């Protein structure tokens, strides 16, 4: 009898297990729903409506199904007599299979929008190698936007295969089509010669009739998919567990936002083609998904806003702390203390410096909400898109630089005729430079707009939000460590200040001094002033590099006019 596919996930239990994405970073696993994606494994049932041939024509978009389109890739493994045609193979399955035998099985599962078609085929081929190494099959990859979709591509693969094994006899010499689908030789048959085996049908792999094999397929799919995602640098992962299990883990990890995202009613799976776009049920589901997206966007927006407020508060505290640190390290007492690292004050100084370095290290680890979002966006760009985007950002930075440079450039007071001439020549040169950069920006704009539009895709936007969230979540512990590090600076700074200024105060209170005491005091003062002079000289040299002389301005203006010609000379 012809076989019809059944929904593996939709009928195995009351609680659905929609595939959910999770991020892996700093040892923590984070989760979020993967909208409009699913893994379906369809197993044959004994019905009279759809033949194996018709189903293959459907997935390959052939004959009456050709107008449906959306088939982007096909692949098969077939015996020689099929002549590379899945239609020929499965027509034979319909014709020669015993009445009660399953003519085919189908596994359908989601592919990843983050990956290219070639990369997705790594998932498919590894899945086949692991689960169908000895089966004839045909597959078709479909890419479409469904009736209930919000613009997300539903990239998935249909894998249709025969449950009969390619046994050793078949590998040595293929059976005729009429023999391949007939009853296999009984295991207790007296004649087990190769000729007898070949004259009967290929053996049937009984695991495909065992419903307990389904969890193995899910685990295989998850493991392979996550491995390929990791291989190509994507943090996103899929998770076959229930929403409830994922929510519990998120709460245990202290990820309240993700737990709130996962705290929802699982959607009932709707089979392919069962709903029309204008049906009441379709509109109800679309509205639910729209509200779910709005809720998700609000949660992520609130998180970014909260982190921005924290960043402002931290910036104010850090500014006050830096002023206190500068007051210590620019004092002559601090400079003098370096000459006696083994003394009590020298040890206090070492403790203070160590505390400052620990704080600065944590500061470098902290990432702002804007930088986290920018980094997440770049992660979802192709190599070509990254190159274009970075070039575009460089142009914008150059425009800001030269615009600011022009605004800060003033006419020299009491300047020589040469200096005034250089100033007047530089202004139009800067205008030309900014104009050219603006034109370059315009040339890039179309590609950038297309890139931004692609990244606004609902599914990709969700993953960008999740990666941003993951980075900001890492900030939580860093901020706690920073607060402790700041307290440590305060403690070591007070101790050092007390030691530094108490020693100086004691020296100043003496009425009489020995020659040795005077020598030590003068030596400390000398090295202290020497260090201060060296520090000021270093700051002066750094400041000089930022000051543009008129000779340099003239040279830059000429170089802008010659478009780099002077540099070549």
C-alpha cells in the first residue's frame, strides 16, 4: 500500500519540543526560541492516497508540482538501473513492493539561515553518513517563506529513502529492480548462498519501524548541526529539549531575560500545506507570533537601556576614581617612594599599583551595549559583507576626523604671509577631501542598505539580540568584580597616602637633622623631581604630536590636492 508521511514531533507527546537556539559563551549555555524552524521526521503509514513516486515528484517539484518552485538543491544515491532518476527508482518501489511493505520513509528537518547552502549540505551529508550509510535516497532542499512567516526563510530538507539496506550482495552486484523490492530471504532459510540472497529482495532495516529510534535521530541532528555552526564561527545552537526544561536551566544560570522569553505556551505544530494564508487559524497564529516578537524586542530593548544607565553611572564613578589615582601618582611623595621598594611605604605603593592594574584589566574586559550590538551584527555578516562594512565605517570615521579637523583649524594670528597662504590653501583642500569621502560613502550606501535590510530579517535579528544579550550578561559578573576592584584601590590608596604623607610630615616636623638624614631627604627630593620632569616631558612630547604646525598643514594640504602624490615622492 502507498505510504504517507507522519509528523514525528507533532504526535509523540502532549508537550511539543520546538527547536530552540542557544548561545555558548564563557561556559554558559543560553537559549532562545528559533521561530518557524522545526525538525520533522516522517514515517510511513499504510494508506492508499500517496505513492512513493508522487511524493518524490512533490519534493523535487516535478510534474504537477513544478509551479510551486522553492527547490534550490537536489541530490541522490541510486542503483545504476535507475539511471540517476529518483522517479524511476520510486516508481519501481510502488510497482514491486509487497502490499504491506513500506515503500519509502521521509525525514524532514530545518537547515540554518546563518549558513550557506554548501555549509548546510555538510549537515545533511553528515546526517546521511551517520544514519543512512547503506540506503538509497533522494533529497531536495527547499527555501521558502511560508504563509505564517514574518519574512523569515524556511530553509529545510526533505530526505526520502528506501528502508531496504544496501547489503553486501547489493554492493557486489546490484539486484534487478523487480528483485530489489521483493520479499527478502528469510534468516532461517536453508539456502543462504549469495545467489539465493540476490534473487530475493534487499533486507529491510527494522529500526525505521521502531518509534524509539526517533530520539536518536533528534540527538544526531542536534549534535551535527551545532558542530557545523561552531565550525563556521556561529554562536547560535539548536536545542531539542522542551521549553520548560530550557527555562529552568536559564533561571538556574541567573539569566532572567532568557527565562522570561522561554516562559510561554509551546505552539502546536502545523503540518505543511494544512493552512491557507487567509484562514482564521493562520491569522491567529501570525498575530500570536507578532505579539511574541514585540514582547521579545521590548525585553531586549529594556536590557540595553538598563545597561546604558549602568554605563553612565560607572563612567561617573570611574572619573572620580581616576582623579583620586592621578592625585596620588603625580605627587612628589609617590615619585620618591619608588626609590625604596623594600620599605613599608614601598610595599604600600606596590599594593596600590597592583590594585590599579587589576582594575584596568577588568575595565578592558567590559563591553558597552552599543559595542556588543555592533559585534553581534558583524558576526552575522559574510566575509564580503564584513569587508564592505568595515570600509564603510572607515569612510565615516575619516569624514568625522577631517570635519573636526577643519572646525578646529583657525587662522593664525599675526601669521607670516606664507602661513596665511598655507591656511587659505588648506581650507579648500579639506573641503575637497570631505566631498570625495562623502561621494565614496554614497557609492557604498546601496550595499550597506541591502546589508542592513538582510540583518533586519526576523530570525537573524533575534540571533543578534541573543548574542548581544550574552555579551551583556557577561558584564554582570565583570561589574561586580570591578566594584570590588575599585574598593581595593580605595583601601590601598588610603593606606599609601597615609604612609606617604605621614613620612613627609614627620620629616618636616623635625627641628634638627643628621647629615645622613639630610642626604636621604635631598636624594628622595632629587629623584622625585627627576621623575616628575620625565613625566612632564613625556606628556609634552605626546602633546606635540597632536599639534599641527603650519608647515605640516601646508604639506597635508598639498598632499590632499595631489591625491597622495607627495607621499610617493
